[in-house]
């Protein structure tokens, strides 16, 4: 059942103040002295300090808490290439999520650019202003080249959430599901339906976690990716099997995990029946997964099932990743978001799922209790502990791998995050309440 009508959704975006974001001054500007410090001549003092030492841009401007969400609108949700204007509501939405989950400020930058060279050039010019860049809804395979070039050529964190978000969250689910099943990650067989940016990034991430590359069987719209096929790009070639092992139904037999990042009804109950004991299914096509939760449980109640939907257990939700990854990366002034930081995020999520959940969080999701097991292997986004566990874990990994430029006292950092978010929520509520919305 839909939670809202089309009219309600459109009114949410258009009522009163248009869109979902607003820039608000956080310093007083009520008299001549304030005005003189905010702009001329007082602003020159900050300018001189930064000109003498560019690192002080983090001290006297908002750079250290500012992320650019950059998109060209070529792969927006399930809507496809709808252009930068069509994708802007999504990018504003990312800004909202950054703010409410981690108190990070965002400018959404929706650009008329199609080639990797154009997008790379644009993003590189942003480095003096932004502390990090979140690439969003840029189509495959260009997105791979764009992100890799920016990581190599920039000195601030660059992260393509469409690639890595699902990988990190599902990675946490895999760790816990395998623990419950008593399986070793190096032994499992994985079937992937879909070969776009997210599917390829997930598969690469699973390899970094310990899955053997030869045990990943990836399918696109033409079938199994294998060395005998022509026209494969370099990213698909990385997962080409040594020969054609048959149809999706053939390869599903005995598999330990199915990852769906494709289309509704990609698999059926007969395929599910043939999977290994205590298998995992993450069917992440939205809004309709590759197979319905009820259909899986009807034939294989032992399977750990997750989807991209909030109305079923084990939601694979990217909001459990990017706000907290950037929070940790910004606060230690990391020059990049590396694989170790992503894995640290997955492990912190997996560990949090094993801890008792407060009644307040349970009430927010309309359940009596949430307990670690096959129906709860991934924490809920509204659990406030996600911030205080993930951001320090990411910062710790950044410090240990040498990409952090600021050393944090992690115990104090977790406490500071709680104080920061309490204040942020009060500010945000105060602003929103002034509009008197009734939805």
C-alpha cells in the first residue's frame, strides 16, 4: 500500500518554500559591526589568514562541512536519462539526508555535461570550495572512469554512491548472514543479476571482503558474462567466467547468495528452491524486487532475505552509508575514501545489528522488538547509534591507512557527534516548524 498519493508527493516538493533546501546564515548580521565583519572590511582578515595558509580555509569557512552532490541526470533512480533538471529533486533529497543524518551541508549541482572529460573538469574546479564530492546518478560505464580519475586527481574525498552505497550496506548483511549460517565468505558462490554501476561495484567490494572472483556469476540482459561473449566493456570483463555455464536458472543451483540489481521478476520460486541451505537473497530492484519477499519465504523460510524496501526486513538502504562515511571522512580531513574505510563501515554496521535496539527505535518502525537473526541483520537508519559507530570507524580506518590529515580522539569524537546532532535537529525543526506544513 502506498504511503502517499502523487498529489501529496508533488505538494511536499512545491508547497510554500519551493524545493527541499534553503541556505541560512548561522552568524548574526543585525547591525553595522556584524555587517562589517561578515563582509567588507572584516572579511579581509579571514582572507589574509587563508591566503597565507590555505589549510585555514577549514577554520574560517564552511568547506570542512560542505559536500557537492554532482549529477548530470543520466541514470536517475529507475527513471533513466531524464536530464539534470529532472534529476534535481533527487539531488536535493540527498542534501536533506546528509543534513538530517549527519549534519553535513550540501549544494546540489546538476550539470549539463555528458562526457567524462567535462564532468571531471567541472568537479576538479570545485575543490577550493567543497570538502567532498558525492557523485550521483551518472550512467555506466562512464561513472567508473569519472570516479577513478577524480580520486586520482583530487585531494578531497570523492564517492559515487550509486556504486558503493549498496555494496557497503549489503556487505554488512553478508557478514551477519554468513555468521548465522556458519559459512566462510571465501567459499560462497554468488549470482548477480544486473551488470550496471552498482552491480559491478558490489561485486568488486565482495571480492575485497574475501569472496573469490571466480565464484561470482554475473548476468546482464544478454545472459551470463563469460569470455566467449563479444562486446564486453572492461568492467564486465573483470567478472567474465571462463565459459558459458548456462542460464540464470542453471547457475542458481547450489548458489549461496543472489544479488539482484536488475528488474522485477528476474527470478522465481523454482530457482529459489535450488539454492544452497541458509542462502542469502538481496533483491534490490525498486520499487518491485527481483522476487517478492512473500514468494521466497513461502518456499524457503531458511533464506535470509533483504530488499530495497522499508516495509520488509533487512532493507538495503544507502542512507545507512553515505552520510556517515562523509562525516568521518570530513572530520579527519581525509584526502580520499578508500577501500579500508568502506570495509570499516560495513563491519561497524554488522556489529551494531548484534546489539539490543531501543524501544524508541522499534516504535519508529512499528514493531515490538528488533533482535539479531535472519530478519534483522542490518540496522535501521533511524537508530541514532549508526552515526556514532560508523563515522568513528571510518575516521579510524582513514587514520590507520594514512589518508587522514587530522588525528581524532575517537572516544571524544563519538561524544561530540551526539552533541552536534542534537543541536542540528533542533535547528532544523525550528526552521521547518515556521512554515506550518500539514503533511
